[in-house]
C-alpha cells in the first residue's frame, strides 16, 4: 500500500492516476469525500484524520502543503505503522547559495529535516517552477487577449506536474532512490510572456502579456499567501529577468523519457483556458 497525501493537488492527482493505472494499491488522502475528490475508482480515498491511515502501508508520498504543521506527527505515525520509505515533494529553492531566510526555503528546509530525523528512508524531489503556475492567468485568458502580470521577461524552465509525478512514481517503486535528491525542471527556458504566447498558440489566439508595476502585482498576486511570502516570491521573480535557469535531465534519467515542454503542458491544459 502506498499512501499519497495531497491527492487532489496537481502532482498528487497525477501520481494517484499513475499508480492506479499500474495496478498498485493506493490510499489517497483528501479532505474531500470520495465523490468530490473525483479520483480514479481504484484508489482508496481517506481523510487525513483517519485512524487507519497507514494500516498496511510501506510507502508514503508527502506533500507539505497537505500536511503543514502536522508533518512531524504524520511522519511519526507513518513510521509507527510500518511505513519504510517517504518521498517528499520539496522545492528547488533549496540549493547551495540560496537565501535561507526566504519563507519558501525555510518551510521546505524544515520539512526535509523532519524527514531526515524521522528514521524513515527518504527521497527528496526538488522541482523549480511548475508549468501549472500558468493557471493563475486562466481567468484573464478566458476573459480576453491580454494577461496583466509582473516581470514579462522573467525566465524559468517550468515542469509539467505529471513529469514530477512520474519521478515520484519511480522513486516509490524502484530500488536505489533512497537518500537521493532529485532536482527537477522542464527541458527548456521560457519567459512569462513566452508562456502566455504558447497558450495563445494552443488556443489559436494572439495573446499579449502586459507587464505591470511590482506594487500593483503585490496587491493582487497569490491572494491566499501571506504578503511577506508574496514579496519574497516577487523578489525571486525579479532575479529571474534575463537569467539562465537551471535545466536538468533528471526526468529522463529517472523515467526513461524526456520532460515535456511548456507547449505540451499548454496543449494538455487547453480546456482550462478556453472560454
């Protein structure tokens, strides 16, 4: 049995779908009931507070956004129940020379340390930019042909969520990933403006990215995040303007097939942007 936390998130859902398709027993953890979670029929859907959460489980996919302040408790319960290996969805922000005071760095570094201290075998996945971050523009694209946002020329190598799930799948199922840190990126560099243009090509529309001042962006950007975190994220984005992003071949090395381009991601998510 493999327990997947954050099972209705972008990566968690893709991982559950992969494991079910491969005939693996999966316990998908969600605060939603089974009907609302809309996960594959082969997955056992359970709530985070379920008393039998880890019964019979030997592997755990840990999504920090799902476990939050309970991460240490979740790890302790997993170990006590017989789980042997945890794959943590961490962040590419953790690397040599990084700003260790950045809120996202602090949060994920703490989680990695909790995992190291848990006594479980572990694998860390450290993706950089997610292609799915482009979904923040979906409302604007459905409403018109102009996307307003900061830093049109910020460069990243965004990764498809299913490529992260594919690496997670292999890390859970194959031997040799214990103690590994997998840095994950997409296969090529693209600007924010380039991402919007790529979505436009998929839709058959000419979309434009209109750069707005940072102060305006800060007021509206990621409304669910604390403003301190938003300011830190925007500072990181500013540093990406004209940069040369990290590009790794980890997806291909682990899964045997190349990471998908942003254009391929846009094609897969065409319906999310259509009016």
